[in-house]
């Protein structure tokens, strides 16, 4: 089973000055060292890179993220995201469109999600989303 790394974890891990004993950084490092299979969604890659204003830093981060393959979404993934959002809303759970795309893609492609975003905890409570 592959692991999708969410923007919340990557941005935390890549942030300058983040202590090496930070729990999210330690978890990501541990899983990387174990040789786990990781993936990104295109939108996660975009979210990370669009926050970097300095071109030199942009290029460095872009290069570091090359190790993560991109999970390609198709029509069914977007339909599943809409269905998931509708289902969650009937339970009083709301999150952003991108969060539902990420969650649905993980479910559809049998991936776990490494995140520190609480919206995904709520989404997982009424779906089969597996969180790490």
C-alpha cells in the first residue's frame, strides 16, 4: 500500500527552522527510511511549490520532491470526491474541495494518507480513508 504525503506534512518537513525532533518530520523520516512507497497528487505538489517565492529555493524543493511519483487522477476519482463530499456533508462534515479530492484518491487507489490536517480526521470518520 502506498502512502500519499499531504501538503501539511511536507510543508512542515521542508520549513526552515523546523526542529529535527518534530513529530511530523520524525514520522516522515521514519517511513522514508523504512523504504515505504510514497506518492503525491499533482495538487499537493502545486500547493508546496506555489508557496516558495525564492527561485533558488523553489528549484531545490522541486528537485527534492522528484522522488515522489504523482498519482494520476481520472474521471472516476473526481466523481468519488464529489460523492464523498456529499456523504460527509450529510453527517455535518465539511472541508475544502482539494481535501475531498485527496481523500477520495487515497480511497480509490488504496493508499494511506500521512497528514496533520484535522479535516482528514473528520472525513475518515465517515469513510474508509486510512490515516497515518
